[in-house]
C-alpha cells in the first residue's frame, strides 16, 4: 500500500507542475483565453475544473476519516470528468484564433490529465477493499511516512490551487478582466 501513496504523491506533483504551466502561463498569461470571445466556453470549463481540484484534494486526500467526504470526493471527480469532456469537445472551436491547439500543448494536456486522474485513482484504490467479493471503503488509512507525505503535499497544494481558481473566476467577469488586463504587466519578478 505504501507504494500507492508514493505514486499518488509523485503524480500530484507532476500534475501541479504541468497544470501551473498550462493553466496559468499558457491559458491566462500567454494566450489570454478569457479575452477571446471564441474561447469563453473553454475558459469557463477550465474555471470549473480549477474550482473542483482543491475540493477533490480536500475530500479525497486530506479528510480521509469521514465516509461522507469520500462520497463527495467521488461525486466531484465525476463532475470533473464530465467537465473535462466538455472542455476537450470545445477546444477545436476555441482555438481557431491560433489555427487550432498546438500539438505540444495537446501533449501537455494528455500528460497533465493522466497525472491528475492517476493520483486520484490511486488514492481511491487505497481506500477501497474487497472482502469476500464485497467492495467497501475504509476511512482508517494506516499511519505511515508515505501517507503523511501525501497528505503534506496535498495540504500544500491547496493554497496555490485556490489562487489559480480565483484568478480563473475573477477574469470571467468584466471588472475582473479589466483589473487583470490593466495590472498583469505590472507583475515583475526577481
């Protein structure tokens, strides 16, 4: 079971690296999808997924002692899958302004979503058991360094995920879009 915690941790980290690059740098910063009329629907699906992600992390990775949290987490994953399907379906039309989605970005999307769902499937697998042909879940995960490490990573993913979700949400609205467009170039680093 330890290996499942380690793999889930690795996949969460890999997902966050790719999601930050794709979701923030490419979608918000470089291509400004929220400013493109044809990309409005795609941006809304990204916003929904950005909001769902920290909730999924909370209910499946952090609040592991509560059976209701497990079911809420599973429901949010299902909503996330449906939203991902709508997002993928809309991308061809959404990216006409740049002659379609570049192949390299498509590859980033494939890997990013693979890491995202691999981490989720592994943590669900940790919580499920089959006894005499009956599928059930456990709320009492064994204490171990691997579990503690995964929960440490999950807790520390939440703040950045919430910030990314808030940025996605803010730029949907005209005043938020104006604020972002006016101030984004004032952001400097190092």
